[in-house]
């Protein structure tokens, strides 16, 4: 993996690391369905404006493929994470989201978009251990609601993991911006009915509104476009690796902006997470790119 793509994955992790905090703020106010619907709407409008400015063509002929991707990578995960945010601390949701790497690794091998290897499986294990050391979460009430919320997070991670190799295939034929905009359009049709139904129960606060704007415009609209630009050039497994770094940034943002104390395992856990990311992505800054092979005469 090139250094540029590795740096972009780290930057994407920094953006998505804040999303669980914003979900925790906005979901209790708007409600999961209204939050998911408004988030998809804002992302759709943002990407549609960019499509218009750059004069990109909408790939409507691929509507079946894009509808599936919209369901797996936008509609279902947004609803599941928004619902889980009512019941789980942000750190728990971020921790459970790391299972996307395992699901992505297995699904990429199933779809023959990548291969399983001892290095990648070791990376998954190292990432899980590193995140556990970093987050050091307090106890939660082990009741049925907590279990269902945890399963919702794992279900969302499963959707992301399965959709990643399918996204990789799509980027070989369709421009990343067109995919990003189109999947949000199709996802919008899936979440709008529930959002409209739940709208009378939705509340309003300034922090929740600001959180919604960041979730819709930045962590959904712009970040999805960036993510697909990266997916086009790296393996599906490497594309899921930001899930390991997301809890790292979540803890860092809490320390910088909210004054939250760092856990004792932050440095050891951070080192493990960086090692896991390098193992999964194959990134090695000390290795020079091999020279191109000249074709045979």
C-alpha cells in the first residue's frame, strides 16, 4: 500500500472516530429513524451538489447493484447504529464496530476479491486486543436491551464488511463520486418512510442539530466519497482497517476536547492498533515499491 493511501485511511479514521460521539448526542433527541433519514438526506444533497459542479453522470443503469449497496452500506448501518446509540456508550459502539475488519476479511475471501492469510488474521487479533486496551470501558447493565444494542452494532459492522468487496467491484466500473451519491439516493428511499412516521416524536436541541450536520455532510457525504476513492486503489480488507483506528481517535478527541483522562493502556493499545493496521493493509514504510516489470517482447 502506498503511503498516500495509508495516510488517507488514517485521516478517514479521524473523521469517523467522532461519529459515535455525535450519534450519542443526536439520537436521543431526534430518534433513530429521523436521525438516519436526515443524515442520509444531508449526505445526498451534499454529493448531488458536487456531482453537479463536477458534471459527473448519474449511473442509473446500475440501479440494482447500487440499491443493494445503498441498503448494506448506508440505510441499515445508519439505522442500527442510531438505535444502538440510545442504549450503549459511544466507546462500546466504536469497539464493536471493529468487527467490520473480521467480516470484511471473510467476505472478501468469499467473493474472491482478496485472500486469507496468517498475517491478516494476526492483524485482526492484534487490533481487537489493542482496542480493548485503549477503551477500558466501564460496566454496563447486562440486560436484554444492552444485548440487543450490541447485536445491532455487530449487525451494522456485518453490513459494512459484506458491502466492502462489493464496493471494490463497483469502483472498477463506476466513478467513486457517482457511487457515493447514488447509494445515498437509493438509501434515502429506504429510510424516509420511517423518518416521516417518527417525525412528530422528534425533539430539537442546538448540539443535536450541529451533530446531525456533521454526520450528514462530513462523516457521511464527504467521507464516503473519500472512502470509495481509497477502495478503488487498495484491497477490500485494507479498506476496512479504519475500524481499528476509530476507537483510538474517539479516545483522543475525548481527551483533547472534553478533558477525559487517558486510560493506562492507551500507549500499548495504540501500538497494537497501528501494528494491526499495518498487518491488515500490508503497509510498510521501509519497503520500497518494486520497479515495474517490463512486458515481454
